[in-house]
């Protein structure tokens, strides 16, 4: 057995099949594919749970990456838990290095030609948010990935703390309200479930029209464009949220009861995943209510770390004999950045605010968080 290191190169010219074996707990949830920069995909053949084979290194072409990924990553989980990973090439077995970070899609290696010889460069890098994030980074969103399983959206099974719903009305009448965050010039991000039942949308404070330009239903995000006056919130990308971190949640809950002014609550990050281990979300304790959906979750200085998405339904939890106080979920802000990039819009600023008081942070929210009116 040969232990490989990241960056190490192996000559695989003229070699036979490659057999990849995962020996960890989540081996049954991992699949492999060879993906070229042009978007050509060659699926590995599954022989048994955790064992995959590529018949020839020449099969996918002259340049491609071998990617291992969680097939049902909407249910959370990382490829890391499927390690150790052993690769057999022409009867020789190699131990591949495990990723240093928690990743739901891992590039095992890159195949390329040099001086007429086919080589394998060992890697252990990848993407926390799975194969979809890999495809977005490579600008290959339109290709189909083999063995991909997309369960029903999580968490919360839909709206909650949903948009502020009103009784059904005729076409052209206000149907609901939600919250949104200014993240660029004339760009507002909100939840996909905020706008799902509407035919048109307005900025609450000016009634200016907003037009959807991108919707990511899988991650419950929507990007709206229109004449918006305000200051974009900087997106914190350099450092992930940490357990116990203090945050503030802001939005426009229960506008018909509480009024149309901004509401801000405080809490902390109480969990690093969402429902059922969903890695695209995190859990927080700041109180929220109907109409908070799509609002901003910021750190102590006013940087955007998440978008309010859902809350455990108190009624359903009580039916189970449980109490759920302030068990809420936010969508990680890195997904907002990726959606804007995928939509071809100017990238949001990521220059983080590094000092200031809570009063300063709330002042930023006043000019950056808006209400959205949904029209039937």
C-alpha cells in the first residue's frame, strides 16, 4: 500500500482500469464521475456499495477531474465520512489523502497529458456545498450528473417563518409580504418561497416594481432587480459562521400588526447545519415571525452571514410532545454570492466591516433591508 500526498503525480499511461473504494460510514452515499472542463461527463461504474470503476484512463479524454460527491447532499453530509479512500491502478493500491475541510464534493485527482504521457495529479480539495457548487465554479451548471438524487427541499418543508400570508384576493391585489436584502446596485435577494405565489412584486417603501432575475429553489433563494435606493450589505466570505457566534436578524414580520418599520432581534448561531444535517443552512436563536423570510442575518459588525429562511413549526412540534423555541434556520451567505455570479450580475462586495458598534450595525441594516410586497 502506497500513501499518496496532495499534489503528488502518478504516471498512468497505458494503465488499465482504476478501481476506487470508499471504506467509511457514508460510502453508500458517494458516487464518482470524470468531468472535463468542456462539460463532458463519464460516470464510474458501481460494482458494490463504495466501490467504483473506470474502465480506462483514456475513456473520458485528455484532461478531466475525478470528482467524488454526496449524491443526496440536500440531506447534508460530507464525503469525508466515506474515507479512507483507496485507489487500485493495475493491481497497485494507493491510499488517497483525506480532505482537511468538511467537503460534500471532493476532487480526488486531475488527469492530464504531458509529453505524451498521461498523468494523475492527486488532490483533496473540493466544495462544502457539494457537486452543485463544483458545477457553478466550473460554469457547467447545465450538465447532468450521474446518480444525482434531489430529495424534497429542506429545511422546514416549505415556508416558515413564511411570508406574511393574507386571505386569498383577486388578481392584482396584495397577497403577502416578506423581507429582502440589498446586495448590489438595484439587486435584492430574498427567499424563493417569498415570491413563489406572486405574479408581480413591489418594493414595500416605494412600490417600485421588482423583477425576478434568478431563482434557486433548491436553496430557497431568489434574486430581484429594480430601482432600489440603499446601501448593499457586504457578504462575509472569508470566515464561516462559528458555533455560539452572536448575530442579529432583521426583517419586516407581521407588518399588518407590528407596522412597516424594520425589526431587529439578537441571538447566536446555535447549530452549524439545518434540518437533517443540511449543510447549506445554519441554526440561530434570534426570534423571527411570519414576514421575516428573506431578511438579513448579520454578524456583530454588520456583515451578511445568512438569509432568514425557516423556523421549526411550533404546532407540529407540540403534537410530538416537544417544544421548539427560537429554532430557526438561515441560508449561508456564500450561496447568495454564488447565485449572483451564476446569474451573470456584478459580484457583491465582500470587503468585510471589521469594527464598529451594534448601533452602527443596525444603521447599516436600516439602509439595506427592505420589505417586499407580493401581488396576486
